[in-house]
């Protein structure tokens, strides 16, 4: 046996050390940490979008409630105005008293 490794053994070392592992690193320049950061940013954007949508829905609901209350108040005021307007017969009755 020779102390020097055979050429085929050297080729195996080259293939295994320069093989798919390094190619994957070249194809995917992002490290695991930066992928995690990227994923968390996307998740945060999703959460913020969800919060914005919920807040917008809440604002729309409040505006709708305010509109309904304003309409009710307008109806109540118009009803009171009609009551305030007395007919001519009512005015005559008051004058007779």
C-alpha cells in the first residue's frame, strides 16, 4: 500500500467539497438568518395589513352608526317642528281662552 492517496480518492474529495453544497450556496445567496428576517418582515406586513383592514372596518362601522344617529335626530327634530306648528283651529282655540 502506498502512503499517497490514489487519484480517484482525490477526485472524490474534490467533488464532495466542491459539489452540490457549494452550488446551493451560490444559487441561494441568502443565509438562513436573512431568510428568517425576510420571512418575519413579510409576516409583519401581513399583520399590519390585517390591523389596517380591521381599523378601517371599525371606522366604517362608526361612521355608519353616526349617520344613523344623525338621521334619527333629524326625524325627531322635524317631528317636533311639526308639533310646534299649530293649525289655525288650534290657534283660534288658544285665543278664545
